[in-house]
């Protein structure tokens, strides 16, 4: 799964959204790049041009929507849309045009009422357009903070990240801690292995609809714990039907899974720290899948 990256090589903040009259009610950040020139803007993830706005005398604008769900710096997995305002020239960009992550999309500019070359950036969840907010300012739909969702690449140079005394910091791509993960669910009974490949030893079988914490992706393999990997091809971020909540297995090396509540036949086990999907609770027993029950004592 791709990570969502800041789209420029230099982070040089010239305007944030706190105490800003022109960014009121938005999460917009203005970035000047290296200097007053026209720095390139790259695709932050593999994406498609879903909308553009080009009108003489107005700020040119283009929307880039991810082709797949993207791993964010917040630890979530979402479809994202980046809105770029004031680019120099986007006349050649076509609706439906696709870019690979890191491809050159356009250059910063000063179209519209901009006083200097820069990129006005906004980020939204899903496929987004824009709307006028309560302050009369056009902003992206489903807006989120760029600094919460985008990583800075290791070679991105931070020239300034402060506006009016407020710091707008991005997480570096290698700064994801052990507590940062994405919850996914197995779509079938799934082999757990000691490494990212079928040549590694099988150590367990995770039952269908088991929730796991994905800390790292290596090719088509997902790291769910130190020394524990599963095929990412059989994981989904879509919760199983009838999902009530997720709970974690604790206080046991492995938890028996039974075909029915009240000490029914054992049909498998799941290891400690695994996150399970709670579908039903019946007295001391929790249903985690079709004909799959575990004892509540070992869930938290």
C-alpha cells in the first residue's frame, strides 16, 4: 500500500489556516517551495485527475484523487484527493489522466490573485470537489489537515513550518512508531508466516474475518507483528458484516476458537495481540465469525 506524501521537495510554509483571513474555515496550507520561483509539484500518490478549473483571471485549480486506498500518516487507510490551487499552467491536463506516485503534475504559480508563486494545497477524504464555506471561501469537500495525513519523504527539505507562531509539522516517512498501524480483516482463512514470502515457515492460521494490525507492507506481504507476516492480497479494510467493535486478545499465548458458545468443539486458535471483530456477545462468549466463538475473558 502506498503512503501519502507531501507533493513538493521543499516545505516552505508561507500561510497556514490559523489566524489567516484568506484561509478561514479551511485546512489550507500555502507552500512557496525553494524560493520565489516555480517549483515542481509531484503526484503524492498514484492518482487520477478528477476535476480542474481554468478561467482567465481566476486561480487555476486541479484535483488529484488516489486510485486506491492510501496509508496516511494518521495510520488510516483512505481514498484521498489533493486540491492544488494557483498552478502556473494546467491547460494540458485532462480529466481522467493518470499519474504514478512521484510523477511531475504541474508547477507552482500565481494565477488568480496570488501575490507570488506558491502552491495552495488542500486535502479531502474520498473523491472531492469544493464548496463555499461560511466565510465565503471556496474549500475542498471532506477537508482534513494535510499535516495529519501526508508524510514527508526523507529527502524533503523543511525550510519553514511556522506561520504566526503556530507550527504545522509533518511526520517523516520513517517516523511511524510501533503504535501506528492500520486495522485490516482477513477475507479467508490465512496462513501466518515468519517472514514476507511463502518460503518462510508457517506458524499459524488466522480464521476468516480476523482483524489484524498492519504495521508494514513489503511487496504483497503485511507485517502484523514482529516475525509475523500474512499475504496482503487476502486482507481488506472493509469491516465484516454485523461488525459491532474490535477487541484485542490478551492474557494468553493463544485463544481457542470454537464452533459454538459454551465450550463447543475447538476449530482453531488465534494468538495474543490479535484484534478480532466482535459480531455478537452472548453471556461469557463472543462471536467473531460464522460459527466462530471465543471466551470473553481473554478479550479487551
